[in-house]
C-alpha cells in the first residue's frame, strides 16, 4: 500500500500559486478574481503593472489559502514546496534561504529589506499569523532591491486593512506539546479609515527538545485622507525564544578498529544506533530575538496616470545567543583507552567514538535599520508603445553592533557527553564578551525602469546605481561595556546593475520570455586578529593587498514559457544560468597560529531548470507538481596548499541537485466555496536529492522522500476543522548539516489539529 501510494503521488503536484489574471493597479499590491480563484500580481518587488505570466522572470507566490491549508507556521516551512528553494533553520533558529543554489539572497518584509540576512545570510524570523502571502523572485535582482540579491528575493507580505469587517481566530494542538493561538480582525473605523490587527502565540517543546516560544502582534491602518492622498501605517512587535539543534556528530574521517586495522566506520557515518530523536544539546542553550518594525506609506495620486509613493521604515532587533556549536570526538592524548583510530597521513590518531565534547559559542547583537523609498510611477503612450515607468530613490542606514569572542566559565564548560544515555545538564555556563564589531552602512540608490508593451510583445529595461559606504570598527569590551577601538576600516563601492527582458505572446494562453540581470555585493573583508588572508602561495596579504578584492558580482540569463488554459491547466517552465565572481572566503583552513585562513577562491556557477504544473480537471479533484534541477558548482578555484581538497567542478554545499514536490486533493461538492459539510483530502510527496556538507565534496548528505497528508472539514459556516500529518510514514532523514559533520535529523511523524473560525 505504501509503495502504491508513493507511485500515485509521484505523478502530480506541488503547492504553487501562479497568477493568471489582469492587474488592476500599477502601484498597490492587489488581488483579482479569476474564475473564483484569488490571485496575486508580483508587483511588491518588481513594481510592474502586469499579470505574473506577462513578466519575463520567475516568480512564485504562496497565497494565504495555501499557507493555512498546509499548516505552515514558519517561513522556512512555507518554502518547502517551491522549486529551486532550499530553506532551512540553521542551528535550529536562524532562517536561511538558498535560491537557485546561492545563499546570497535578500529577505523583505512588505517590500523593505531585512539587512541581517544580507550581512549574515541568516536571521530569526517570527511567526506567520499576520502574513497574507509570500513572493519569491528567482535570480539576480540587485536592480530591484539593491546589493546581495543573487539567488533571489523572499518578500513576506502582511495582511492589509479592509473596509469590510471580518474576524478570524484559530487554535492548533500538535505533536511535542505544540500549542498555537492566532486571532485577527479588520474593518472600517470611519469612512476614510480602515484598520487591522493580528496576534499570535506559539509554544512547543519541539522535536529533539529544540523548543520554540513565539509571541507577535501586528497592527495597520489605511487612511484615505483625500481622493489624491493616502496614508498607511503598520507596526510589528515580536518576542521569540528558541533552543537550537546541533545535530548528530558524524565522523570526519574513516575510522579503523585498532585490533584488526579493518575499516570500522566510513567518513560521514554516525557510530551509534541511537535514534534520530536523541539530542546532545545543553540546557543552557538559547536564542532570543526581539524586534520592532514600523512602516509608513504615503501615496499621492498626481493624476489618472501618475503617482508618487514614499515608504519609510524603521526597525530594531535585539538578539542573544548561546549554543553547543561543536560536537567533537576526543582524539589524540584525550582519547584514553581508545579502541579505534583514524589516519592523519600515515599516523594513527586514537579516537573515542562513544562520546563528544561540547564546545560553546555565544554572541549578541542589536540591529538598527532606517530606510526610505521614494518612487514616481506612471503610464504613458508614445505611438503604439505603452510605457509603465518607474523612477526611484532609495536610502538605507544600518547600525549593527555585535558582541562576540566570549570567554566561558562554570562547571558546564567543555562538558563531555556519551552518545548513549548522555547527561545533558552538567552545570551552569557563564559568558563574558571581549569584543564588539560595529557595522555602519549607508546606501544611496537611484533606479529607472520601463515596461513597454505592444500587441504581442513586451520589453522590460531597468538600471540602478548604488553607492555603498561601510564604516567597520572593532572594539575591545569588558563584557557589554565598550572600550578602545582596535580596528578602523572604511569601504566604498559604487555599482551599476541592470535588468533586461522580453515576453512574446503567441496566443492569449501561451508565451515565451527571456531575461538578463545582474548582481553585486560588497566584500566583507574583516581586518580581524582572528582571520589571516593569504595568497595562493600561502603568503599573508598586507592591508594594502586586501584592497584589491573587488565586490562580488554576478549575472543571470533566463528563458522560459507560460501556458495558461483557464483554470484547468497552468504550466510554467524556466531554464537559467547564474555566474558569481570575485568570491572571498574566510573558512579555507586554520593557520599555524590558530587563525582562520581567508582568501580569494574564484567563481561559482549555478544552472538549472524549474517546472510548475497545476491541473484541475474537475471541481472534485486537483493536483499540482513542482520540480527543479539545480547544478551549482565551483567554476574557478584559486588552489593552494591549504585548500587542496577543494577544486573547480565541486558542487556547492547544502544545495540539493533535484527537488520534487507534489500534492493531490480530492474534494467533496462545495469544498472550494467552504460550504458547510464539505471536505478536502490531500496527499503530498516531497523529494530532495543528495548534497554535500562542505566544498570538499567528501561527505554526502543522502536524499530523502517523505509523504504528507491534510484533511479539512467545514463543520459549519465559518468553522473549519483541519488535520495535518507531516512525514506520514515516519521516515528517518536529515534536513540539513552544520560544521560539515553535524547532521540535523528532520522531524519524525508529527500531527497538528487546527480549529479555525472566520466571520
């Protein structure tokens, strides 16, 4: 039965929402109704007044209906079914998005940047009770959103105030003591003023004890001051706490039996029969993140064709973190009584394979962000050419202060735990910081864009000029007290990025497109006592030589097609090629004095195909399919004696080569209208191909296939009962890996039951 079900599910579907309709507003994120389906146009990032199928780019849109149906409560979960995206919670709490093979991606909230992701590639994100939908723009997108957008853009769009009163509430009870409560309301406070509010609270013990405690609130108003003037304000408050997950400690070497010299365990294996649910985390571990986000949007309608829009954004995030960052086997002189060894060249190094030492890591940072976007948009006609024009000025200021280089004290420091029946709590741990890194970034940008349309042909052209300035400093500290400044570094980059594209409509149902776009990202060259930058010959680079590092640059070409036969069949396909140049890394090895080795490493290339298919032959059955093939590799590599195992042709780390997701739904009459008594039963299939744990390509994380199920029942008007079962057959697999050898087990079978009310 299990095999038959998997074969059946392999034929269809992935939950993807693709816009199919006209777009009724040039500036505002809107919705249209197409044969009873709620559809969005991808304008919050691109700001193009056209349906999704008319744009020469790949954009996936995950609407609220799908978020609720799948039971997604987290942005990483929500990316599960989108082709070409590998979303993870790094170290158990830091959201990280690999798009088309690259983690150089930008995360937006209502169109405004979260600079933590641009700087660190990952950051915690709060729950999704206020989220209306999520846009994912694939590929190089610096022309649209500025620096660091190589893989693409994830734009989280929150619910907007409406004049019609409505109220929602839900309660979810799930595995591992999960409880989630949400509530929301919107309506008119007066003829000119609409308001909305949403709240969420989530408490879960978590798989493997990696608990989650989240509380957030969202409020927004929309004030029509005058027919030509409109003002919007929104506020997000969140307070989240997590315990991380640092995985199972897999072996970094082939390990041999000392008595027989026979291979006992292969590199990358776990030398224990402990179940995946076994964790080795310390009870002292935590990640807290508190955030305030305030946005104001003013619109002035100059006339029927032209509009001026100004968006101002302020945010502050406070993060504190302590973790068991490393799980290291005892080797050498520490491996007293060892019965195994590994080879370092020809030398036999003893190793104890039944216990590990936990190495702690702590940091804290506060991030202050201020942004402003001023945009003039309009329509014009010159002869037979229709122009949708955009001219914009963007300003961004970032002040991030990070405390690190902590010293640790207390009985729990460096504790050793056995793989079987570990004693997790071995006493308190105290931290004291000794360093502060301060990033002060100022970015000024000018951009212009023209979307030109004729009868069957559309052209897109855009240019953006960014001036990036960074004042980077390192200070000694006495814990959180800042002392003297030890490093003073200034960085200035000016970059011109572009986007060109064309769409040709053979019929109203079928078109093809092609596009070319570019990317840039300033280099983070840290003049830190912890890092030494070396030439390929192994010589240390001087501060003057470090100035020779150019900004990272990339470009993407893409071709694709759209086929849209009403509500019955929708097909989108794309092929792309991305090249990233001027790569610099700081994890190339360890120098003799213990410092990390950094240096130029060349270029990377990602090429692949993506497919979205949706088929609704009848109102009683619908299915969808999403597939992506991502071939992401090192294209050029500056080899040296300290990076000899990394070479051109190696696959990029943590990028599955293949991904397939599919869903099939069986519906009773009235299910799509949520009629009382109606039901939907869905079965889903998720396949992720294998990938490598680091750039050496020595350790491979295996592929996996898991099944999911959802059942909904409309108990009465406005009342829904829903059951979600994830990992239906309780498969054991790994979702991601950290530190090359710490494999993070994915959640076993889990169930959540939700009762929701909508009035």
